């Protein structure tokens, strides 16, 4: 287990989206967050108290969590200096980056010398099976997006919250670093060997009660040239009964790909549903989640209303306005 509470390391993250790991922990587990550590010019302020390593330890922090998700998942030299400082001060360090802490000899030696831990969240710890596509009991809902980082995890967490309030059987199933840090378990899907990706999601969402819903955290996008493979593994391994379409309407292009445009919600609906029906012919698209964080309140409501009228599906920003109507759609 990763010791809590956390100091969230934001480093030189250029914007809040780059700090989405820290943002997710702060939004869903605020009681675990002692403060934040930012470099000058950082654009990902979480609104927490800015602290040095020493101040964070004095405030009770046990682990410094790398709260940044950069393209390629690497640890820069400037970050390494601060990580080593935290280790030497007696603090554990947790990271969900592809550039693993345990592969850095200097950091390993510092952790050992100070009797503290290095926690690489993005390391599979289970010998996952190859997917077999056999039908499982229970129900599953998967969020799929027009792009990366459009609110798929938040959608599933918002729905789980409402379902638990209604005493429905529901479990959020984490498939990425932020979700795992929030819930304490899950599958680091993009670090699983390709042949076992879909099987890992079958393992994560096993047979269950007939009225139990697994809410599967989405990853990537079927339309993203870099990350479509991880999404397809979720679609086929998850064997969803229901799909929620997720979209961020202010994007100028696919994240990290300036020459690629986001697909329409209609394209996402038709493509995702066709692929889902390969493993579950009864799958349905039941609702739409719009990430309206960059819109005013009036514009957000207008956007959701327009999309709902066009698509004929309940459309909400579940984090801003609540996920009740999406849960109603599952119930139906």
C-alpha cells in the first residue's frame, strides 16, 4: 500500500490537463492531499497549499506523488533532483509514469539508504490471461471518448457515486494511473503486454451478480493515432452492456496531434458500438458526457441541450451538473 497522505508534485507541468493525475486525486480524494510542489512557471496549479519537501513532511505527508502525465511518461532531470530530495528527507515517492522509478539506480540507492519506498503504479503485478471473449454474468458500462483526456474517468466515478447513493450495486474499475491512485487497485492497462490487454480487463471485470454494474474507466480513443489500441482492448475485454460517449467540445485538434481532428459524436457512436457488438451483440449507447469545464454555465447548458436534441440521448456534464440522468439510462 502507498502511505498517505500525499504531497502532489506538479513540477513544470504546462497546464492543468498535464497535471491530470494530481487533479484527479485532489478532486476525488481531497482528504489525502496535504499540499502541492510546483516549479516557477508551472501552469497546473491545483489550488492547494504550496509546500517545500520539509514543509510537507512537517504537515504529515508520507508520499510525494508525481501528479503529471506527460507525453511519453518520462522523468526529467529537474524532476529527478526533487524526487531524490524527497527520498533523502524520508518520504516515499509514487509515480505512474512509463519511466520507472525502480529503473533509476540513483533513486533506488537513495530509497534504500533512507528506508523509504518507490511505488511504480504503472507496473502490472498480475499474470493476466489472454482474453477468451466468453460471456460473463453481471453488467458493465464503458466510457469511450472522441479524444484522450476528455473526462472518461470522471464520468465513471460520478456515475458510481450516484449509484452508491441509490444503493445500487456498482464498482469503479480503474485502468490507469490516476484511477489506481484514487481507488488503490486496478489494471495499468497501457503497461500490459499487448496480447494480454483484453484479458486483463476480463480479469478486472469478472462474473458478478446480475444487477451489479462494473463502471470501467476509459482510456485513449479509438480515433487517436497514438492510443487507439488501449481503447479497443477495453471495448473487447470489457464486453460492455452500455457505452457512454465522452467529448470535450473546445478542442482544436486531437490531444498531441495537431494535424488530426476529433471525430464527431456520431462517428464515435457508430464505430464504438460496432466494435462492442463483436463481444456483446446486446450492447447499447445509453448517454453522452460533455466536459464543459472551459464553457460558461449558460454555454454549458446550451451545448448539452443541443447535443441531446441532435443525438437523441441524455446528455450532461456529470461532474458539473450530476450524473443522475446517465444512471437513469443504465437503469432503463
